[in-house]
C-alpha cells in the first residue's frame, strides 16, 4: 500500500470510500477529505454515493452519481 507521504504535491487522486480509508486511515467525510487534501497538498476526488472534490481550500459535493461506478 502506498503511504500518503509518497503522493507528489499537486497530484489528483480518485479513491473510492474504502481506498480513502486504507490510504489515510480516516473515514471519507467532507471535513476529512479537505483535511487530507490540505495536509498532503493534493486534489482528492473521493468517490462514493456522494462524490467529494477538494484541493484543501475548497470542497464541493457532487450528488446524483452512482456508488457502483
């Protein structure tokens, strides 16, 4: 498993809920997605029933997706 410290600054990662937990050790909630994006200077597209996109400064939720995707 990759350590979040190995992520290049500015990269975009697209974990689904379980991958997010494995990578960061915390649940994929809007607050934690923003915290991890800020802490590691990355852009996170957390996929799930509601997708969350964060650069650590701004976080948006995208509803209407499909958790199976």
